[in-house]
C-alpha cells in the first residue's frame, strides 16, 4: 500500500487509540452517553442503541425518534445480521395515488408517511442482542429532550434553512422555532413532548414487571399500540392520512442476512438492496477490475476513475434497486464478475460520461430532465446521523438513524414526525423503487461493517444521502489502499458526482456535476474540466461531503482505532 505523508490540509483531529471499548457518533453528547453504557457493563448493542436514540434528540432536524434506523450487528462469535429499521407504506394507500392525484409528484405532508420503524429497530436489537433495559438505554435521550442541550451551528443552520417548512404546522413550529425564530448557537434547545413520549415507553416497561424482554415488549407496545399510537392514528384520520392502527400494531422490523462481498483480504458486509448499501461493494469491485494501483491519491486521474465508477453503480441503483420483497433486483448478477467487468470496460479514462449510464441488462428507467445546480430552489429534508460501537468482548454495532421534520407534520403531543421516508419512493409504482402498499422505500442510509481475514473489524458509515456511499468508499480506500491512519483517512478532502436522479423528492438530476472540497490542487479542477466534468467547489470540511465515523478493531496491534469526522460535531470516545 502507498503511504501518504502528513499534509497541511489535514484537520487537527487525530486517531484515538484504546484497548477496551470505543464509540464514535455524530454528536459528542451521544458518544458520551453510549460510552457510559459501555463503562456500566453494557455491550456494543446497548451502547449503539443509546447513542442512536440520543441522536434523534441532538440532531433533531436530521434524525427523528419515529424515523428510520437501519442497523448492522457483528457479534464476537461471527454472527452478522442487519435489522432494516425501515417502515413500509400503509396498506390502504393507493399505489397510483401520486400519479393520479398529484401529477407524478411527491407532495409534502402526511401522504409521504410510512410506518415509523426506529423505535422497533432499537428495541428489536436490544431484545435479541443487547443486555440492558429500554429505560437504561433510553434515559440519555429522555434527559436530553427534557432538560435540553446547547444548540450547535449545524443544528441552527439546518433549522434556519428549513424554517419555512417548520412554519407550515404549529406543532413543528413550536419545537423548532419556539420564539418564532430559529434557535441561536448556545441557546438551550428543549423537546418536552418527545421526552414525554419516551417517558411513556419507560413507564410501560416499569409496569410490565417480569423479565427484561417483557419490559422491552411493553415499551414497544406503548408506541405501536398504546397512547402514542392513538395520537398518530387520530391525527391521520382527521387530516387525510393513511396510517392505520393495524399498520402500527402489526409492524415489525425485518432481520435479514447481510450482503457479503470479498475485496482483497477483507469481506465487506452491507445491507440488502432495499438500501443503497450494495453499490459500495460494487464500486470496490469495479475499481479493482479497472485498476487503481499506481494512481496518486486525489489526483485528477484517480478522481475521474472514481467518479465514472460511481456513475456506473448509481446507474444500477437507479435502474434495478428496490424492495427485494417486491422487486427482483438480481443482486447476484450485479455483483457478478461478468457484470463488474462490463461496467469497468464501459469507463472511458479520457472522457466523462455526460450523464447516468444506461442499464446493462433489463430496462433502463426514464430519467428526469437534467438541470443545473443553480436552478434548484427546493430546500429538502435534513437527514441522518451515524453511530458505531465496539465493546470489550469484540461485538460491533453500526447504525444510520435518519428522517427530518420539515416536510411533514409533527403529531401534536408526541414531539415527533412519523417517518416521512416515503419521500425516497418514486411516485410511479412501476419504478423499481416505486410506491406501493407494504413496500419499503429505497433507503439511502446504509451502515456497513468490514472484516479483515486476520479478524480485524471496521464498523463505519455516515450521513449524507447520496453522498454516503461516495464518502464511505473514499475513506475506506484512503485507509486500506493508500495506508492512511484512520482519522487521516476521514479528514482527507473529498470529491463527488451528482450525475443521477437524487434519491429524495423531487429527484433532481444534475448530469455531469461534480463537487470537490476546496482543498485540492488547482490542476485537479482544471484537468477534470478538460475531461468533461462540470466542476464545482465546496468549502473546506463541508458537511455536504458527508461525515464518516469509524472504529477499527485492529487484530494485529490489539488497539481500537477510532475516528470522528470534523465536518460535524462528532466525537469518538475510547478506553
């Protein structure tokens, strides 16, 4: 592997080393809460669920307590599973509703609601793989919501940008604009109704008596069948929504096998094609087939090859990916040596493809009209955070909780928006990721874990929508192809392509657009323009370039190496 020397553009963060346990998440208070769980004897699942629920409070504009929470767990004995943490469309919603009544658009409001999945995801993980009670694990989230915390720049900026959305509904405005304006940095941000929701679940657990599992089920039942469920259903019934009592009561997250893909001396584990996770593996395979040996890190040649590779894998995502329970994705074919070779051969090292490539098998989906980034006027949902944890026994946890609150109403009295993740389904039910009763939207959050042949373990992931796979790919190669220390790999400047329909409504298509953080040599910008890319600049360390957190349990050194991205108020804590 090629070694990268120290350079002036590196952020001051350094890799943290520990020997016992570690957590890294999108906010330092969530990491601190999770670390306290580890210190109290909890395992990685307990700690990860604690941080995940805390992030729904701390990243209140980007993670919703009743949103999505895809989870991947790797137990010390080698068992590796995913919990989809993703809701389904209500059973009574007409599949053609958006085509028939909304002109093929996905409107804001209740109609984009799918069944809230995150509470069941956390409780399911705790029930099957954790050791603690719901109350022990949720206490930090409750206290942060009830007592408040200091508003930080990322939160303030997100609320400020989306304040027009919050003003559409009084319950949203009361939380996010409590004095008729966005909070200011350093002001206390409080969410009393959300604290009350969590407390109802804790009280239900306490009243259940019996063993730990009975208590967890009681907490879950309060949310999906009790007073909280009553408030959700009543609001939908009174305001033209489709979420019904049976949608909630009968919902359970799915435990699913992970997609395992060998790469050099690693096996990369991703979630299935109900999210974009498998394209991360596909990109690694295409780059290996095409060849990245000898390319200088973040040179124009390297960036061009990566960008063209990403166009190919995002083409497969666009043309094929959807809920595998309803769509034959043919993932084995997409990850096959033959298909990888075809995608690699289609890459022109001297010219940028002008848009999204077509399908190499099956039907190519019709693409929206391409636009220029300056034409975009829609301020979309903020979305997503991330947490990973590794405990003293060698268990690893990786989760990417998400969902915002500016394009759908908060249910009065609950403090949350039932998952608005329907905004990632295509309005046309004929699309692989199209709307349909009981179908899952195609999710961008995609937690991952990589296992090295020597037993080393790497849980990693990030927020960032369509940037997630791009950032995870670059960080992984920075560390394990170019040989960077883990935090250095996270700090390094990033580039991106947007030459595909965005995964979020209204699905903007920025053909040929690439963005680079403003830390590259000028020659890189010039050469990429010569190759045919529409090159734009991002500020240094922008959150738009995603924010990767990772922990590497290094079997060779015996250390836990932890990294947290300086692009958000993330923190790694180790011992």
